[in-house]
C-alpha cells in the first residue's frame, strides 16, 4: 500500500493508495481510494502485509501505514518506496545518497518492527541501559541500475553477527515492477559508548537480544568469493590528484546520535571527483571505511586520486588539483581512492574507493 496524499474533504478525507492486493509483475500500478474520518478514529486501523491491506491490532499510525513488513520467517524486512522528484539528480535518477538514505530507513524500520528502539539506531534494551549505540564501521554499495523519478523500489534487509566486535547488515534492492535486482549493499557496525565516545565489545547479553531476529545460517548479499566488498582500501598517497578543501557539516547533517550521519560522508567523498567523470560516468560501487566521527564544528578536506588497475590511462598530475584533461581517462571504467581528513590536524576520518562505469546512451 503506497500512500500518495491525504486531502481533507468536508466532512471526510480521502487517502489514496496503490492497489489493494499484490499486482502481477510487469503490470502498471493502478490507483484507487478509500475514505477515513478527518479525525483519528478506530476505523483507520490499517497495516500492510504482503502487499495487501488488513486490520492492525495496535501500533502507531506511521507503523500501520508504512509500506514495510517482516518476511514470513521474521528474519528479514521488506519495504517499498517511490522515488521522489527531490531524490533524483540531473539525470532524473536517484542519487547514491538517496539510495543510502533509503537503506538506512529500511534498517531502522526493521529494528523498530522487532521492538528495538529508534533512539540511537536499533538499540536493544541492554544497550540503552549502558548508553551504547551502533556506529558504522564500513559500508559497501553496488548499483547495477539507478531507479528513475517515479520508479518503485523494493528493499530487503537483514542483520547478523559479525565476530565479537560488531554486527553486519545487508540489503538487496529490486525494481518492484520487474523484480530485477538493481543493487546490493553490506555494512559493518560496532558499538560505541555514547558518553565516552569509545568503542566497546558486543557483550553476550546484547548479542542474545538481536540474534533471535537474525538468519540461523549466514546469509550474504555478496556470497561470491573475492567480491568487491572484501577488498582492502589502501591509504591514499600524498599529494592527491584532486581535492575539495574546507567542507563544513550543516546542522541538517547531524543525526540522532549527535554526530555527522554516515550518508553525509558519501557526499563529501564525491565532492572531489573531477567534473569530467561526473559528466561521462556513473557510480557503480562505493566502499567506505569509517575511522573517526565528525561533529558539527569540524572542517573536512576531501582528497581523491585515480587508482590504476594496470589498464586505464592516468591523468598527468598538475598540483593538488591535477588536470583531468591532460590525458584521457579509461573510456569505459575507472576507479578512485579517497581520503577524508580534518582540515586542522590532518587526522584520518574516512578512506574509500569508488568505481565508475561509462554512462549508457539514453
């Protein structure tokens, strides 16, 4: 059930939603309407299950109207989204930041659906007592096809243990109309004390609280051997070929954990990509290793250099912002190493790798 609008009409309002039952793959989604009281009333007790509307026993209004649900085995969570006009870039397709934000939303909704708190992103009862929160340690995203404005995307997510120091969350992105996989992602999270800002080992009590909602056997979004999500990221050698200096967090970049949200780092990394690449290529893969958190008063430098795989042509270096036109980039594919640092002391915040494919003709 996808909500489109709620217009107040005397004396009742209308909520418009997409079809009351699952639609065949490959078919256009039709629109129908139902009515509800303009004031909160018991008859607005709706939820979504398997694409159909059914009565809900309890819960917040947002939970009942959200287009997300646990899968039948209760070990993963699926949610559908319409790509909005403000979530796309110049190509009218969703940006990688949009996709990362939707992934984060699905992860939080998954945690909330099994009873975890949304304060501090999926904290368990024991974590809240000990003032512990989850923070991102690593993120890897691959996009095979970017959804366009108005497309409907289905995202499935699940989590599982990752050794003694953290947890892992994976995602599968599909085109809702065709069922085709258009992206995959994986991430690693570690616990941090919210008061001391120091990392802490995951205790057995915390692990027992969330493992009951995890797959019984390992399930990986990237089951292939030697997949890109496993590749180590070397430290970018100085001087970098391209840079964007003095980036400052906006107030809106801070999350509920009172530090810069992990999606903001993606935008900072991309700020130092040469415009020539942005014009001719699109991001296929991004991997980020998070080393330090940023606060609202920090200033950040974004550095990037081409990483050669032995086949592509590298641009000649020309100072800190090397000329991207001195030589020709690889025509179909190129990859970059990235480094985010504090402008003042140069301490490492984040290191990353991006891989780019040539844009297809439209």
